[in-house]
């Protein structure tokens, strides 16, 4: 088994930057230099500009802002606002999916591809399904889902998926999320000038806003995406820039909402469009992806992944990208000016993410088919504008098997343990692997790249060490793409696992790093943890399971961190969330939250140490359980 190393990936990037230099293109590698060193106050989280008496910055000589707020209050408010930004973003994505579900029709652009899942969720929510047309039910469920955003009373419906007693404990500690929009609004209200400056209150609300994301907006995004586009099943694909094909029209989908990327894939694969591409001198059409929308279509269609977050400029630098089509989130505004250096069309589609130097083709659920067709056509017609002397696609890609939804994991592991466990359709076989020690535990690897960490290096090194120690890795987002590019989602990666995990990989025919999807799909990980807890009669915080985001950068990542901790899973970060300026906030986040959820954060920028700390925590949990 041969992995692709970070050094090889960096060499490929450097070669692309040479092309960039020829055409005068900018790149993040240069902008980072211009922005370094970063503002110290910002880094520590002690800069406040929420009112016009400021901005105020805390120093030993000026320990309070003009209103008298101290560093703890300022850091706390900043942390809460950061979380609220992330919760709003994930949840608004979930809301869009609810709207798409509402537009689904037998003869429309969007269909119900997994009716069973819809029925299952309807039963969970106490909705009558008997004798109902599946599309009527879809519309009813979409409306109920949308009400979760603004209902005046009660908590998020999906909290009932937690093990017994956990929801009650969350309610008692005022961490159980009410309406999703309410938690975002309340967060902004609390962080307004002259509201909360008590760190404990700010951290609690950060957890609650995060929980509104993880057990509300994100979970709805995931579940209803499955209903619309199908629940992922294991499927083979490939990852890294080498998936782009020089002879073909290359369309790169980037962003997060599968409503767009699904439709683009659908049309790019149509005989009509393929014939048109041939007419225009290409051999065919290749759709590949960047960031989470790539994960979505990889999981459901096997569409190859061109790369993750910090590779988004690289796809344009290949000179072979006819169109980079984006919806929302994690899109560099740099793509506008960069695409102008090449023939590439930078197509924005969402009123929520509009950028200079882009072609805006507004995408609507109602007109999705037409919109997608127009975009694919535009890409095809752009093929002839390529500058052949600029085309260079790095010959670099790795095989990957992706598509491990909770349903797929349960199904794959059914019967693997050839044991007394005869309850199929539960997590018991996986539990048995864990209790017997064949697998020591699981790590949920998530999140972005960040130039503060050598890109992909932390993800890959961490995963290598974890699987060598018989710890199974479930991955999502840009972390999953790092793994796929390196080859860790190739089934033959079992060869670098410990003996126990290797055995399980062989028996179940799975790779040691399981692709669980995009970042909203971290809700899948929460469901899996809840199922494991229920099937073992434990609380989630007792399981030998931890979460890790070693290279995170976005507000969404902090919201995720808060719901992972809120759910009872210890979370390990490789980048500090701008809290070092307050000892009280540091204490609360790394220890204080334990009294409410049984979990807390660990921040460690030394990746080697971070890994050891995770392994240690997993072993501690095992010891506490006597396994
Ligand atoms: Ni997650 Fe996805 Fe990637 Fe980070 Fe951005 S794509 S939602 S935020 S950068 S993992
Ligand atoms: Fe300064 Fe207080 Fe205004 Fe913040 S809220 S800018 S600390 S005066």
C-alpha cells in the first residue's frame, strides 16, 4: 500500500503556482505572508468593537473597555458570536434543504429518492403516514421541519434521539436547543453591548446555539438531503486534482448545498450535454468537486473529489477548468480575480454568496433544471477558450471508497463479528469490536484546512497514528478529503492499521477511515454516538469516542465543536479559537463544561501531542468502563 504524501501534494501545488506566476495570479500562499504576523489582540480574542464607544482592546494597562467590560466578557462574547455565525450558516443550509423538499414532486426537478427514510422520520415525529401520498408527506414534513426554526415553544425534535435522560439533563442545564433561529438571535442579543459579560452564561449559550445546529439545522440538512438524494451507501471514487481530465470539459462544483451540485451532475451526465461537449471538441464532461458539496456528490454518486478547502485555487490554476460553480460557504472571493487570469467561468448561484468578478446565475429549486442546464452549457461552450499552453493537471489521485452513512455502517458491520450478536440493524457488532478491544475506540475527524497548520499534514498524520493504534476514524468535510487524497480511504490502507482494526477492515471490507460526508453530516456522527450509547446502555460521554478538528478555520467549525462537546464528546482542536486572552474562558472550555455535558475541549497546537492526548483520553474512557 502506497500513500500519497503531503510533500508530493505540495510539489504539485508549487508546480501550479508556477503557472500562476506566468499569468500574474495571486494565491493564498502569498496573501498569508502579507497578513503575517496577525493582530495579537484579535488572536487572543480581546478586541471588542460591538459598540461605537470602542473599539476597545484589553492590555495590562487598560484592563477594561470603556463600558467596563473585562477580557473575560469580551472573549466570551466574541466566542458566542463566532458560534452563532456558524450555527446560522449550517442551519440556513438545512432550511434551504427543507425548502427543496417542499418543492419535491413526482414530475418535478427534485424527487423523493429515499421514501423509507422519510417514513421513518415521520413516525419519529408522530406524523400520520397511513395512506398518505409520499409527496404530500414530504411537503408536510418539510413544513414541520421549517417550523423547527421558529416555533415558539419546546425543544428540537431530534433531541428525542438521545439516550434516556440526556435530553432532560440538557434542559436542566439550559443547553437544550429551542427553536433554531431563536438560539441564534438570543446569542446575538446576549452579545449586544450591555447584555451578558459573564463567561459562564456566554459559554452555556454557545453550547446551546451549537446544539441548535447539530441536533437541529445540520441534522435536518442531512436527513432531508438523504430523503431527496438518497441515503449514501459505499461507493468507489477518486480524490485529488488528477481526477480532472484534460480532454474533457471540466466542471468543478464547490460549496455546500447538494440541491445545486446534484442538478449539475444530473445534466452533465445527460446524453444531450455529452453530445454537445463532443460537438465543441471535447471528449466528454468531467464533474469534480471541492469542499463539502464535493463530499455530498461523492457519497451519493461517486463523483470524484478534486480537493479540499485550500486547493480551491488549484483547480483554476490547472488551466483546464471550464467552470467553477459555487453555491454557499467556504468559497474564496479570490476565485473571481483568479478566474480572470484564465478562461475559467466563475459561476455564483446563490443570493447568499454573491462575489465580484463572477457570473451570477440565480439558482432556484423551482427552476433548478433550467439553471443547471444553462450552467453546463456555458461550461461546454467555454472549452474552446482554453489556453493549451497553460494546461497542467497534476498526475495525482488516490482511490477511495466513500458513502458511510450510519445506515451503511450498521449494514456493513452486520454479521461481521460472527458471534452471539444476532440483532441485525443495530450498532451491536461495532460495540462488540470496541468492548473486546479489537478496536480501541473511534475518532471523529472533521473540519477544514488552515494555513496556520501545514495543509492536510495534521489530518493525515493524526489519522495514520490513530489507525495504527486500532482506533477507527470516521471523517467528514475537508478532513475526509485530506484522507481520501492521501489514500487512507482506499481499502488497502488496512495494511498500515494495527492488527485488530486490520482484521475488522478485512472482515467488513471497509477502509480504516470511513467517509461520513460533509460538515452538516457531522450530525450523522452524533446519531451514531447516540445509537452506540443506547445499544450499550451507556451515556454518550462514557463512550471511548472523541472528536477532533486539527486544522479548523470557520465559524461553522466552532459551532460544531460546541455541539460535539454539548453532546458529551471530548473535542480536540489544533487551532486556538481566539480565547487565550481570558483565563476564565479557557478554564470553562477546557474543564468547566464537564459539569453540564461530561465533555470539554482540549486545544493543542503540537499535532504529535494532540494525537497522544486523544489516545490517552480514549484509554481513560475504556478504563472507566472496565473494558
Ligand atoms: Ni466544513 Fe465544508 Fe471544508 Fe471547513 Fe469549509 S468546506 S462545512 S467549513 S473548509 S470542512
Ligand atoms: Fe468597548 Fe464595551 Fe463598547 Fe466593547 S461594548 S467596544 S468593550 S465600550
